[in-house]
């Protein structure tokens, strides 16, 4: 791995992964090219104070732009693609699904085609030195009943939201490029991430931000839905292991082994803030049950025995430590928070999603 193209590297997980790669203790000769369209979810703020910034090149652009992608692969002699760029918020996919099809399906197809042409047709680099890694989600597997076993790599796909369906489509395309063309490729399906730099439309940063400003904390339905929470640097480490040691053609499930109900997550954040930033009333008094998400998946859980067995990966962070680190990061970075709060698009989103709930 010498010249890595990271797509979506100005977003939440992508920017944490760029930091992870640039860390001096990892590949010392590495160059990172970061392609990101800077949609509402991406920001150059996420790329401030990078370690070894001379090894990082940022390109603002769209993964659906075929000529741009083709040119980047050639110009930077890209040997590794780590593909994060996507539309990622389930609630937005319910209200406006089209950008999800464009970026997640067409964008992934565009990248796969560019890699096939550069690596397989042009034979630009030795095949054993190249790798396409496609970053995906546990949501492609659908929802679990309380008694069901956790999702494994062989669980049939049953995506329930337009977001999940668009990611499932991209997974199928990625898999087919390995099967048909032998494009060196791996896929990871990961559970819910949280941590520094997550856009505050997702549950945990939204709750922290609302709690800090004394606003209601919206809990969908009865709050008993279950997600499998993973601290973001654990996800970065898992992806790095897959790229460097994982077998081409394989899918790896990644999860946190932390599966509390949403309401418990919200209450835990409230209790942390009571200690770190107390209000006159306990933060729990801000909790407000609101109309549920249409088609809301009830429960996710990941079986991570394959990645544990083959690559020796398992999460390092407990939920308590991860949530504390996340809240402390948000408190220590008021400029990052203020920049998002100033975005008109963000306020419009909050009105659109929460006003009529
Ligand atoms: P995010 O929404 O925070 O960031 C997405 C990034 O992609 C942004 O920087 C955005 O500007 C960029 N982008 C969007 N459309 C683009 C386009 N057409 N061209 C170039 N860049 C574009 O997302 P995230 O939460 O960091 O998720 C990253 C990846 O991980 C996604 O593929 C997502 O499906 C997957 N994933 C996320 C989670 C999670 O809990 N957040 C869990 C599992 C998998
Ligand atoms: O499971 C992996 C997926 O996790 C990723 O693929 C997605 O990109 C990511 O957005 C996330 O999807 P979720 O829908 O699970 O995440 P979100 O943070 O939006 O919601 C988490 C849970 O909290 C979910 O059950 C819905 C609920 N929720 C969410 C919001 C925003 C609330 O109760 N209130 C809210 O205001």
C-alpha cells in the first residue's frame, strides 16, 4: 500500500480513517489522496491538524465524475482504494431517496469501472499490489427479532430503507467485480459508529448537541430499538487490518459488541453531561418521545467471529469509555460545533425532520 485513494475522507469515518493512516506509526511511505464532494456532511474542518499533512492531498470532487476518477487513479498511481463516500442518513433517504441512488449506486459503479480499467485493462500495477475496499453497513441485512442470532457474513440481504437498499446495491456491484473480473476487492459491513466528528444528524451527536443547548432530546417510538455501537477508531483499525491482511473476495462483518436500547444510550449521555456540564434540571428531563421512523429496523447485532478469527481484530473501546471520549471531544471543540450550527442547511434539516413529529 503506497498510494491510497480515500473517498469521502472529509466525512465522519473517512476523516478519522485518514488520520489513522497518516499516523506516523503506520506505513511511513504512504501517500493519501482524499476525494470528497464536500456535501453537507463533509467538511474541511474535519481535516484540520492532520498528522504528516505533507502526505495528504485533498481533491474536492464527485465520485460520479468518471473523467476525474480515471485521471486521479492514473496521476497518483493509486494502488489502494478505500471507498467511504456515500449518502448515509436513513431519515434523509426516506424523505429524499434520489441522491442515495446517485452517489451510493452510480458513484460506486463509477469507481469500480475506473479501477477495472486502470488495474485490469491497462495493467498499470502488479495485481498482487492493488486492492479495492468497499465500506458498507449492517443495515443491508435488514432487522432482527429479539430471539434471532446476530448477522453473519452469510445472512441473506433484506434492506429495509432506501439508504440500506442503495448500500446493498453497491455491495452487489462490488462483489460482482471480484467474481467476474477478479478485481482484488474486499467488503466490510459495519454496525453503528460514534465518536469525534460525527455529523449531528445521527443519534449520539444530535443528543449531545441538543442537551448542551437545552433542547428536547427526540427518541423515536418507544426507544427500545437496538443498535450495535462501535467507536470510530475501532472501525478504522478493522478496515486497516482487512486491507493489509484480509483475503480478496471476502466480506468481513465489524461490530462493537455493545447493544443497548436507544433510550439507554440517550440516558447514558444525559448522565455523563450531568457530571461534565450540569444544568438546573437533570438532562434526562429533556427526553421527548416522538413519532417513529417509517419502516424503523428494530434490532441489529453483528457476529464478528470471522474477523476475530482470521485477522485477530476486536473492539478496544467499551461503550462507557467511547461515549465519554465523544462527549469530551464535543466539549473541547466548540468551533467545530458552531460551524455546523451556523449552516442553514442543518437548521432546515432539523425543521424538516422534527417539526411535525
Ligand atoms: P458521512 O455522511 O459522515 O460522510 C460521507 C462523506 O462522503 C462526506 O464527506 C461527503 O461529502 C462525501 N460524499 C457524499 N457524496 C459524495 C460524492 N458523490 N462524491 C464524493 N464524496 C461524497 O458518512 P460516514 O458516517 O462517515 O459513513 C462513511 C461510510 O461508512 C459510508 O459508506 C457509510 O455507508 C458507511 N458506514 C457508516 C456507518 C455509521 O455508523 N456512520 C456504519 C457502517 C457503515
Ligand atoms: O447500522 C449502521 C448505520 O448506522 C449506518 O450504515 C448509517 O450510515 C448510520 O446513519 C446509522 O444508521 P441508524 O439509522 O441506525 O443511525 P441513527 O443515528 O440515525 O439512528 C440510531 C437509532 O436512533 C435508530 O434506531 C433511530 C434512533 N433515533 C435517531 C435519531 C436521529 C432516534 O430515536 N432519534 C433521533 O433523533
